[in-house]
C-alpha cells in the first residue's frame, strides 16, 4: 500500500477548518484507501458507512437517528447513492461545538455536486483526488507511472499485461455501470466511440463542429458528451489564457484524457514499445508532465491555462496566482533549445519565469529567464507556489 502523505496532510488541514470535507474522484482512484489511512491516524472514534454495502445502507435508512448520536469522524463512502443525506448532514454540521465531522467520498457527478453544494453551502469543501504522483511512487519510476497511469491497481500490477487488462476492464465497467449510476444517460456504445475519438484528439484544441459532423449530431449534443466525461473526472479541459495584446489568441480549451494509462489503452498502445512509435507520444508525455507539475506546485485547476496565438506562439502551461505568472514548456527530448515562441510568451505574458521540462537528466540555463529542468529533478529544482 502506497502512503499518500501529502494527501493525508491536506485532509487534516481541511477537516481542521471545515465540518464537512468531500473527496471526489474517478472510481478506483484510491478514495476509500486514503480515507482508511486517514482514519487509522485519528485519536477520536471513527464511524464508516459504505453505501454500496447493503447493511450499511440499511443502517442509514433513518439517517438522523443513525448519525446524530455519533461523536468523532464519520466517513460515508459512495455518498452520491443517497443524496437525501445532505440536508441531514447540514443540520448535524451546525450543532454547537461540532461533536462530529464528516468525510464524504463520491464520484464528482453533476448531480452530486449540485445537491451537496445547495444543501451544504458554507459548510463543505471539496478535495479532488487524482492518481498517484511522482512524490508518492519515487521519481525514478516516472516511466512506469507514465505508461501505466496513476490508478493504484494499474500502477501496482505485477506485470504490464495485468496492468493493461485492468485498464481495459475499468473502461468497460466505467461505461456500462458507473456512468449510468452517475445519472448520465448516454448510450454506452456512443460514449465509448466518443472517448476513443477524444484519445486520438488528446492535447488538441477542442473543435465541437468536427466531432458533431463525425457523429451526425448538433454541437450542443457533442458538448454534452464532453461535459459528461469531464464531470466524471476521466477527461480534463485546460482553458486558454487571454491577454490584452495586439495578437489574435486561441479561445477554445484543450482536451486531455485525465489518466495517461487510460489514454494508452484507448489508443491501443499499452506498452512503451507501442507508444514510442505512436503519433500521440509527445501529447501523452506532455499531459503526464503537466499533471505532475500541477500537483507539485500545489495549484488549483482554475489557476492553470495554456496560451496560444493564431500566429503560432504558444505556451503549454501557464500558472497564474495573483501577480505570479510561471510558464512551462514540455519537450520529450534530452537536449531542449530555446524557440522564438518562448521569447514571445515570456515577453507578452510578463512571466516571472519559464521552465522547459525535458526528458534528460540535467537542469541548466537556456537563456535569460529560461531554463531547462529534467523531469527527474522537478521535485528538487522547481519550488511549489506559496499559498494564495
């Protein structure tokens, strides 16, 4: 079992200041395991309910009666299965001296987020749990983490073949069972085809009309498909940054499959040998590095952007926190060089620094304000941002 120390520290901090914390994330990403690791470190009593377990669901048939007498930490897993709990938890969270705190686990379906935010406004904070990261598995294992992805069972599988089989089964189960349970009513075959097409579109600027023509449906329908998979946290949209400059800038998001292991399975390129000859090699590595950077820097999704102009200047990742703007270019090469686009981005965006993350093993200066940083050294050579 991998100990996720940073995640545990985040939960401690959030529960210290909030009566209700919700861990949201894709199925099998490790929410339940993290909650159990957290519970083992508590000095106060811990009560655990798993709403996929019929006996636990029965215990909460009368939720007020079952929960109001509990003191300590109350963990409720798969909370989206019983949305009538949210008004009850609101009442219990408002009690004087807060005799209990609540840790809710669930998939981030639109319905779950809407109901919980409406019922628990001002009382709940959300923590999105993603896959394993370099600081959790050892940076020397970055190739394995990239190829297999961050789902714990995929990463920890004994062999590459077992890992690939787990991911294939995950995709099938996710589409056939999990998506309907999240209240998303799209035919399984249609969503599978859409997800595979998006995998081949990975890292590109979103064009709804192109997909709509392929499916023979309206742009709004295609947007619904995109939002459904994004809400289920298996897709990620990176928004464009707009600057008040004279250049025409791209205003559509980039779309990524959130986990590179799932991406490789959807591309039918589950081994490194398959991937090295695949046209999506660079885009896959870019998204993997981007996710590691976001986690290491400690930034929220709304602080992350890309930037591109119609003239060809671009920046893979722009982090904006207050007046601090940090830029990142990601290159799968051992010998990165400075490009005119980097100078343009540094000047027009007024960057406080620009790092080129590369596949070599050294960190060195490339130009004034621009340096090359090896992926294997990002934990040592890139400083996390200060809290906003």
